[in-house]
């Protein structure tokens, strides 16, 4: 009998849906209390995930879900960087 490989699932802060971890963008609060985008998904610290769509990012910002996830305000430059990456990639994938 073949074992089925478990796919790690994470919840998007915007749409609140569970999705495979590889499909989401990870934003991390490092131990130095700096919030930044984690492109590799391996940085140490508190992570939160967002779908690679502009709608999910706007919902997460409007609902202050990123602030709740990290326990502090998210710098505007992190939000702007996420928006730029979404616009440059055609709002499909980062």
C-alpha cells in the first residue's frame, strides 16, 4: 500500500481559506521584531500567509488581520512591496 504524502495547509489572512502552503506568500515577524516578506518560507519567526491575489491582500489590510497575526502594526512599506509584486506579476502569482 502506497502512503499518501501529507500536504501542509495554511489559512490565508485575506479570504480565510485553507490552501496548500506552497500556493501562499509568507510574511514573517523575525525575532528582531522586523516584519518582512519571506520568499523562501524558512525564516525563523512568526509567519502569516496570504494568497497571491490583490483581493486577499486588500482584505487582510482592511480587516487588520496582519496586525492581529503579528501583534503589532505592519509597516506600510511591507504592504506596498506586496502590492507591487502582485501588480508586476499580473495579480496571479508572485
